[in-house]
C-alpha cells in the first residue's frame, strides 16, 4: 500500500475499536486507546491509536488527534517504564508499506528496550505471536502503574 489510499473499515485496529476482535488493553481515554502488540518486538511492546481519526498515516492525521495520541504515548511509556524498568524506550511510527507499515490506521509503537538487546524492528506483522496468558499478566503489571 502506498501513502495514498482510502481508510479500510475492516483493518485490525478498526475492528478492535468496534469491539469485533479482542485486544489486551493498557489504557483508554475519550480519544485514544493503548493495547499490547500481538507480535511484540520486545516484552511490553504496545500500540497507541486514535479512537476517532480515520487517518491512515501521519500525513493524514488531524493535528488534534496526533496531539492526543502522543500524550497517550507519553502516559503509556511512563507506566511501562515503572512496570518493566527498561533501559530505553523505542517510540516508532511507520508510514506506507515500503516504510514497514502493515496496518493502515495510524498507530505509534512503544517498544521497551534493554541494554544488550536488539534495537531494530523485525519483520512487521510476521513475528512470533505472544502467549495470551503472558500478555494478560504483562498488561496487569503495566496497568498497575498508571
Ligand atoms: P506496522 O508495521 O503497521 O507499523 O505495525 C502494525 C503492528 O500491529 C505490528 O507490530 C503487529 O504485530 C500489530 N498487529 C497487527 N494486527 C494486530 C491485532 O489484531 N492486534 C494487535 N494487538 N496487534 C496487531
């Protein structure tokens, strides 16, 4: 998919917002939702999305929605640090398939990093699926820090 296109109402994050598929939620407010990635790049990898914007990428998103998303990124990164004590936190956002985007509802990745561990992104959307029970336990740990 290129940078240009139309919003797909059946993309996975639209389905999560519509309650049609499950997600392990970390945080929610009136405008944004944060949940754990199902194919994490590291322990505690989460995603933040706008609940109302139909932007596919950063070129399309309303300034207000972007500000709301980034404020939630900070909130979730702070709780993630308290819960998991990473040495670094990788905040990433990809636009267009050639840049690695696989889900076309704008999202920001929060990836805790530990010294000596990998720092790049593995194959987008093709990594190992996380164990559901492990994700649920991890979410409890992070949610306790908000
Ligand atoms: P992108 O490559 O588009 O920046 O990132 C998409 C991310 O969404 C990937 O890290 C992928 O693992 C994650 N993802 C894709 N589908 C789902 C889903 O249905 N649920 C959750 N929790 N994560 C998803």
